[in-house]
């Protein structure tokens, strides 16, 4: 596997991303990685279902939501369900330690575009985000 190539921020319009993750360490590391390697702008985070759903209802825009399934309070499954209804244009990605075949199927049924395993598919997540970022229209000067 190869690492995503850095994208020059002046050539791409940043991919606006919202992250739902209850682990502060994972949240910080993922944000740092996405913002350093890709043209990603983190527009917000939530550590539980309630925080994510409150943010979804604000009307703030994002291109991509990355959602963990098992949260301290609530679940990412409900976040997925409501995000698909409230934000049909937003790409929904699940990043979980429980990426079993059954969980992948359930996430797809709820509207997830992709499911990635935290322990084995981080490179694939980065490649997916890079692809989304590269396909986004260029920023207007």
C-alpha cells in the first residue's frame, strides 16, 4: 500500500469534514493526519450521538462525515440514519474497530458510503478522502 500523496492546498478546495469519535487520542491523531496529508478542513467534532445529532441539525455544511459506531453515549448507527436523512449530499464513512461483515452490511443499509476498520484500513480511508478531495471543485480565487 502507498501513502496518499500530499495535495497542495492552493490547488484544491478543502474537503469539509465532521468527525464523530469518542476517543480523544484517535480524534486528535486523525484530525492531524487528515489536515497534514490532505486538503481537509475539520469543521467540527462530536464524541457522542447527541453531540453529532445536534451538529447535524445546525445546518452547517460538510462534505464528509466520519463516524465511529460504538460511542460513549449512543451509537454511530443512529447518527448514520439521521445524517442520511438530513444531509443526503454528504458522504458518510464509518471508521470502527468492529468492521465485521454484518456491521458493514448494517452500515450500508443505513446509508454509509464506505466502512473502514480502524486497525487495518487507515491507508484505505486516507486514499478515499484523497479521492473525494481531488474530485471537489477548485476554490474560486
